[in-house]
């Protein structure tokens, strides 16, 4: 309980610091005006993109955790929607614990299997995000153009880096059991020849995120090239992986997005406005899908006792 209280307090302070900075630098009023002028018709296109990325997330779980096949793609999709919504709303990434718990409740998946699969997916996400970051930075930031060839090599290495755990797990199993469990999940994926499919789904997930950023730029009258949207979105999502966040994810995520956009030539005020719009669109879409998932599947209402007939882990 003390940890939850401290986490909530830290989230409140981080959000307050962000708002104080906006007020102290006279950015708040123009940023709010810019958000008010956003084209909602363009932002509405974010929702179908988020649906696609949630299905891509669900597809990865279905492939990596074979027992998820028993519930089908839709069950995995609903779990993923609730998982992401809680990640947005709860401080200090406490929402991450939702996936293995909900998979156990709804699908009968053992906690250890659900946790190791989630950790594997997060490793794949980091590799994909670093690949997107390396390539997009070389196109979005003029000073990095001469390093473009190196960025392509770095991107390929980032995508393939998770495979190193297949070898490393043998040596670290006794010292770092978590890495060993991730290596086992990847080994099963390699044995079933699905690692390429999972990697493609990871690319689709983060391509959708980049599309959301691009739509936010367009909705606010700041059209940019795709590389800038990918660069800003990748920086924001890497910041979202940090264990500390403000209320509803406010703070580091928008700071990273705005910093990247400024490096690509977007004016600071406009960069902050688009950062907030992008996060708001993802937050609202994610929470809406999470709510719909809970309404359509009583087993995902974690505050109630498991429904009769649910399989134990």
C-alpha cells in the first residue's frame, strides 16, 4: 500500500511540475488554443489505427503463448485492450501486472507463462522501437543524414538483438532466471518458425503509433514528413517505457516527443501542442477500447470475483 501511495504522489508531483513549466514559460495558453483548433475529423482516424495495433499486439500473444489459441484472437484482443488502458491510467507501470493476471483469469494461462511472454514482447518492442528511432532520426534530423548507412545497420541489429537471448539464456539461467524464461519463449518461437511473423507484427504495432503521430501533426495544421512523425513517436514511446510517469502518462512522454520534433525543425510551441494531442488521442482511444472490452467480457472486470466456470491457473 505504501508503494502505491508513493507512486501516486510521485505521479501527481511530476504532472504538477509539467503544468508549472507550461505556465512559467507562457506556453499554456497558446498550447490550449492550438489544441482547441485541432481538426477532430482527422484525429478521429486515430481510433481505427489503435484497433489495428491492438489486434497486432493480440496476434503476438496468440503466436508466442500457444495456450492463448484456445480463446482465439478476440479474447487476446480484449485482454490487450484492458492491459493498455490500465497502463495509461495507473502510475509506475502498475498496469503491466494486468496482462498475466487477466490471461490467467480469462484463459487459464499460468502466471509464469503469461509473465515471461509479456516480458518477451517488451524486449521485442524495445528492439523495434530502437530500429524505428535509428532510421527515422537519420532522415528527420539534417545533421544525422551522413550517418544514414550506420543507422540502417543499427536498425537491423536492434531487430535481431532479441535472438541473442537464445544463446545467452543458457549461460545466465542460474544467475538471471528472467532472461532465461524470455529465452525459452523465443526458442519456442524459433522452433515453430514464427519469429519472423512476431517481428512483422511488432513493426505493425509501432508503425500504427507513428501513424497516430502523423495524424496529430496534420490535425493541428503542422504537416510533417513521415520520418519526423516516426522519430517523435519513437522517442515518446521509449519514454513511456520508463518506470515513472505522471498522471495518465503526462510528463516524460510529451517531453520526449516535443524534443524530437524540435530536433526535426518543428517550432517548440507547436511541438508541445502536437505531443499533447498525440497522447490525448492514444489515451482516449485506449481507454475507450478497454472499457468496451470489459463491457463485452465480464471475466475482465478484475474487481469482481472470477466468473463461474473460469479455469484456474
